C-alpha cells in the first residue's frame, strides 16, 4: 500500500464519514442547546409551549427527546436512531409551526434534513436492528 500524497483525494467512503460527523456534531450541538433550554425552563420555551396549548409537560418531554437524540447522534452505534428520532421530532415541529403557532418553520426543516440525512447515511444500523428483532 502506497502512502497518500497531499494531492490524493479522499475516497467516497471517507467523504461520507466526514459528512456524517459534520452533520451529527452540528445537529447535536443545536439539539443539546435547545433541549437544555426546554428542560431549564427558559422563558422563551415556556411561552412557546404555552402557545401550543398542551401543557408544560410537553416542553419537558420534548427537551428530553432532544437531549437524548443529541447524545445519540455523537455515539456511532446510536447515530442512526438519534437521527431518525430527531427527524420525526422536527416533522412534528414543522407541523406545529405551520398549523398551530405560526412562525418560521425553516430552522426545523433544516434540522429535519440534517438528522434525516444522518439516519439515511446510517440506515444499515436500523436494518440490522430490525433484522435482529425479527429473529427473536
């Protein structure tokens, strides 16, 4: 095997790994911050969830999902599940913006694309888990 020269381009698999890590770290930072703000009871979050009208328990539950998903994104073995869970959460956030509270759904859409891409890039992890569950 010959050593890599500085002009050698990365393989497609390496590029996918880099893309995955960049998306995972960016999304994890956002979800850990947003989920932490929800769990800490930041006034903006309390007000936003008052607008939704379900109750503050929903803010806490959403915060737990976001923090757990953010942590799952940075653990390679759980990245696919974290991405899938957070992408579904962002679909709900988009619908909430469009049909309940108004406001701009673009940030939620961008996060859905990011986390959905992570889930897709790691889809074999999900398929393997489902296969193991069927064998039981």
